[in-house]
C-alpha cells in the first residue's frame, strides 16, 4: 500500500504502483485498519503532498514580515506521522510542500520567498542522467538542503532575482535552485515541481513516473547510485547546495 498524506489529487503519478489510501493524522491510520484491515506495517511508501508552507519555527527560522503562509496544526500532525514512518524504515516521498516538509524534517532549512517559480514552467536538469526536461512549478519557497542530502535535480538556469532566507530577510543566493533530492538517512526522496499537474504524455512527467517507480522498487543505495551520480560528483554537489 502507498499512503498519501494530504490531498489525493497528487496520487495520479503513483497510482499504477500499488493500492492507495489517504490519511492526515495517526488516528486516520487506525481508521484505515478498522475499515479495511490494513495496518501501518502494510505501508510500502508514504507520499507527503502540497499545500501550506512549513512553519519557520521547525527549522529555527523566523518570519517577522509574514511571508510564509503556514498551518501549524498540519505540521504537527505530519511530524507525528513522519516520526512513526522513519522509526519503521518506510520509504518517504514528497511533492512541492511535501518535499519542503521532508527537507525540514531531515534537517534542512527554507528560503521563505523566491521569485519566478509560482505558476511557471521551466527546465529541470538531472546531472546524473545529463537530461533536462520541462516541469511545472507553483512554489514561492525553496529548499536549503542539509549537508547529507544528495541533490538529484535543479533549475536551469537559476530563476529568482532575490532570496529571502530562514530568518525572512534577504540573503545570498544559492549556487543552485534545488528541484529534487534524496535524504539517505531517512529513506526519503522528493521533488519541488508538480508532475501531477503535467499531461501524461509530457517527457517531464514520464521521467518523474519512471524515477518514482524505481525509488519504490529499488534499494535506497542502488537508487542513490543511479540518480545521485558518482561519489565524487555527489561530494561536489552536496558541498555546493548544503545549508
């Protein structure tokens, strides 16, 4: 079973992989078990979905000017789910806010506001594959990865002309605007863009569906080897994108 945390509209890109169920809280998992006899131990992968920004307090940030649009109750509920899934070694993935949430839970921070990614199409480059594809973006924030995260894809070129950092103030630009990453210690992978908003025949969506199917079926070490590049490339990419 694949568990979708949040909106089921994101599930179209994984619905071919396994049966789907939706939840928002730990109590929902108990309801699923009561209704259909499926427990948390039957979950093969969890997808965190889009929506509000993650509260800055959860990455030691602050927001003096109110540029983040948050839902603290959602963050708290999803943190409880995340903790339980990590404890059990379940694979985790995320789209847009879901990717941002995983980034924060895995030790990263957020640029609280950037430009030219909301409602935009742009190219995303996968260095390990040396492939670029167009993707759909709707986000106004950007991940600042923890040091042990492995970048998988980034915007080409950088699009924003200004970056408001974890404290809500203008800060230095990142070397790359990350669109996808792996968090090895947490068995997690996500994307910042929106494959579910793209047509099924679009190359960018087709590539995402191929990648998420391999994440679902592969050992994490094999997935990292294929999509994270060589060890030397990973070290270079991590050094240039870490928060």
